[in-house]
């Protein structure tokens, strides 16, 4: 049960981080203070709370690269599919390599094993 909870906390952290990045992008270049920017800041705040919960249960050397790596993957996907940004093939290859590295860290750190 604790294993599933940890994975859920990591997933929520990544989703909130990705949401924050996306909202900040949508709010950039507009008025200095708008709903997108406020939403992005709020999502960052909540993601920090969940990240602290994760840090209290697992090694920083394992969780940090997993959370940051998955956030990069999810943010790239959000940019491509939600914001219609052009992502070159070389970036998708890099995403695949990152997922391989994240898997190695997760299994090696016994997060998934």
C-alpha cells in the first residue's frame, strides 16, 4: 500500500508541476498579473507540498531525478499537444532516453521493483 501511495504522490507532483509550467506559459506575455499566472503559482505551491511528502518517504538521490525527469517529459508533451508547439524528432529521441534513465533509477532504487 505504501508503494502505491508513493507512486501516487510522485504522479500528483509531476502533474501539478506540468500544470504550473503550462499555465505560466499561457500567462506569459500578458498583463503582469492574470489568472493563468496565479493558477501556475498555485499549482507550484501545491506541487511543493506533495514533493515534500515524497521527500519524507524516499531518498533524494532517487526521487529528484524521477520527479524532474518525468516533469520534463510531461511538460514537453503538454507543449506539443496542448500548446501546439513544434517538438523536433531529436527531442522525442531525448525523451525516450530520459524515460530509459528514469526507469533505471526507479528500478535500481527499488521504487518500482
